[in-house]
C-alpha cells in the first residue's frame, strides 16, 4: 500500500513537470484532431525513463538512411477522446530538466 502511494506521488510529480515544460514551451493543449483538452501521458518505468521510438539515422550525402538502428527517446501523449497521439522529444525535455536543476536546484 505504501509503495502505491509513493508511485502515485512520483506520477503526480512527473505529470506536473511535464505540464510545466509544455506550458513554458507553448505546447497547445487542444487536440489537433478533435478539439478536446483531455490528454494522458504514457507511463514511464521511472521518473527518468522515456519511451524509445525507432527512427532512421540519416547521414548520407544525399540525406539517405544509413541504418534503422537508431532510437529517439520520446514522451508519448494521447488524447483521451479520440486517441490522437503526439510525440515529444525526450532529449529536449531532458535538456530542459537539466537547466531547471541548475536554475532551481530541483528537478524530476
């Protein structure tokens, strides 16, 4: 029971930080597909873990794909009404977190 309380506290902190990040960066709250405002964030295995999304690594002189083994950390959000999914760069979010830690001495 105590572990569940800690998990809920961690989840609330994570959502609060993501909400702060999205607000500071001007992310629209309204769903582009249906116009609703009810979003959920995909669970992370820890406060620092992000979903890994496979993306091709570009780099040939002509912009060609070098390989498909590169992964980009992403934050996955989904509209609770229609299921529209948005992906946000976990790298950009992590850089924002690091800046917050330097500025405030606090970060999640």
